[in-house]
C-alpha cells in the first residue's frame, strides 16, 4: 500500500487496531504515528518523504531527542491508554 501517513493511519484504525496517537511531525517534514497490534505491542510507522527507506538523522539537528508530540497529542494518547 502506498500513500501518505494519514492514509495509513485511517487504514490501521479501519482494520480494528487501536492507535496510541494520531499522526504527528517527528522531524521537519517527517510524519509518524503509533498503534497497538493485536497482542498489545506498540508499532510505529514513520514516513520521510525525501528518503522513505533511510532516515535523515542530520535533519534532527536542533530538535531535542524525545517525545515530539504536542500537548494535545499527549493528552489524547493518555486518554486512550489502558493497562
């Protein structure tokens, strides 16, 4: 399946997987989201439009490493989390 990250997100949700978060910008121009597989493992999909197969770590210069979600995305993810 080809398409942008939003199409993948819709596909994952429509097929019964529970998202951990909606898509967010993880690095300049790069989108990602996480979801739970049927066993509860977290899976992350990442899309870099410039080089889909090879991440450009140099593009992260100036970005702190860690959680890139907005406060709204974090709150949404926490509201959907169940242990």
